[in-house]
């Protein structure tokens, strides 16, 4: 590449400017992501299996114990929550726009004879009637959305919930990161996370304090091309998230420190929210 192009590429972008390439549905990256999802002991693309088990236990025993309900899992990945919930007797629909994850999830459902409907779709384009008792969006994906996407999604979720239905999700809080995370890192690899080809990856973390948002921006340079990946992390507090939810008609918000139902603590790095239509 022309090195002088790097000066322009490495500038702090406008808030919510998007990546130049797909992150979750790229042929190579989706393979790396699926490996991360399926690592039982790694809190990476999915949480550790022990945490997922604890979440499903809490949700199914304390939050929605009645089994004859419809659950929609947005960004279901390879179906780690969907298959556990289906085994407990719930009717589950999972949506994800990683073709690789959806293929894997469908295969597991076929092998284990689980009646789960998996849909390969961008969840920002869903258009359901009020047919779900519970809608979940797990592992802090809510904070990766632009404000506009978040608002679109909150309206769509509200429309898809039955009256009294629950929206369950989690976000990172203002305690998860601070200014010590800002700065630059680099990585060189012959075949690593970012590409199956030799690459140089230049990562910089930026903060947009006016919108409570961090950005991890990675420029990936291979012999053939240069791509830029931007992963946003809009962090929330109880107050900021409840202000957003109130605007869209949600009510009776309940807060926990995580999706295993741990009691809310001021210093928690994550915030799990259960809110009602
Ligand atoms: C951090 S992973 C979490 C996966 C799953 N919820 C879990 O905890 O095991 C985020 C997932 O959301 C999916 N995803 C992100 N944005 C999406 C969108 N707009 N539409 C559909 N799926 C999306 C990704 O493909 C990925 O599988």
C-alpha cells in the first residue's frame, strides 16, 4: 500500500462511521468468530459455557418459568442460548447475520432434534407482529449499534413483543473501560484473527466522550488490500439506558450486574436489563 494513505486512514473518524468490510459475515473472520463462540472457557464472541448455563438457569427458573412461550434471540450466533432454551421446552426463534453461525446452529438443531427456527437476517430489518413473549439480545451487542440503529431496533422489538412481553439485554457500563484504554497497538501475523493471508493490523482506541462511546479501529493491511474495521462500544449507566428505554414506551425496567441475575452493583462493568412492553 501507499504508506501516505495511512495518515488519512488512521484519523479519528466521525462517530459511528462504519467499517469498510463485514466483520461477522466475512469468510475468514466468521470462521475465527465461530471458533471463539465455541470455546467453552473463553469470554470472547460468546460467554464461557458455565456463564451461559447460569444465565439460562436464572432466566428459565426466575424470569420466564412458564414454558409455553415464544422467545426471539437476536444475534443468536451459533445458538448457544437458543438450543439450551429449546431443550427446556421453549419455542425459540434465532436470528443472526453470520451465515456460518446460522449454518452451525441449524446443524446442531437437526442433530439434536430441536425445533428452533433459525433465520439468516440483519436484525435491524425484522418486521414481526406482536408474537413474542421474550426477546433477548445477549453479550452487549446493543452498545455496538449506532444511536440511529439502536432506536430503529428498539421500535422493532417493541412491535414484536406481546403486551407485557420482556426485552432482556446487556450493555457495558462506564466502569468497563477508561482513558487508560486509549492508544495504539499493532500486530503482525502470517495467518491470524484478521486474515488468512500475512497481515499487519494497526489498532487504535478512541473515545467520544460527548456520546459515551469508545471505538476500537483496526486497519488491516495485506498484500492484496487494506480494510478498516470499527467496533463501537456505547456504554450506559442505569440512568442513560432508562432514558433511552422510556422514549420508546418500555416500562418497569429491572437491573442486574449480569445476565446470570447477580444483584446490581454501582461498580459493575456490565449491566443486564429486563424491561417490559
Ligand atoms: C457478540 S456475538 C453474541 C452471540 C450470542 N448472543 C451469544 O452471546 O452467544 C454477536 C452476534 O450478533 C450477530 N449480529 C451482530 N449484528 C447483527 C445484526 N445487525 N443482525 C443480525 N445479527 C447480528 C453477530 O453475527 C454475532 O453472532
